[in-house]
């Protein structure tokens, strides 16, 4: 997010922050009982089921839950550094 803030004005940066926290459920990721984390893991699982069914079926057979794979990534989504050339 810091890279976006660097290129946006104050008003746009504020609006982007509000949208990320409210519209994309990022605020709930770190709330008690982690409702946002479960939401995002469920969404990733649905996307995987629609886009790559063989992989989703493999995970289901092996009892691999999306929470096992994606929890750390989701939790740090807004706290990790992304190089400016990738942004």
C-alpha cells in the first residue's frame, strides 16, 4: 500500500485505504476470531474450484484446507513490502 500512497494524493490515498479495509474485508482479517481470514480463504477455495478443478479436487482428496496454504499470505497482505518495479 505504501507504493500506492506514494503515487496518490492525500484524498485518493484515504479513499483507497477505506475501500481496502471495508469493501475487501481487510479490517476483519485481524479481528477477534479472524472472520476476514476465513472469508478470504473461502473465496480462494471457490476461485480454485472454478478455475483449476483438478487441483481443487486433489486438495479435497488429500484433505488440504485453504487455511493451511493461504493464512500467512492473507494475514500479511498489507504489511509486506512489494518492490516498486513490480507495482
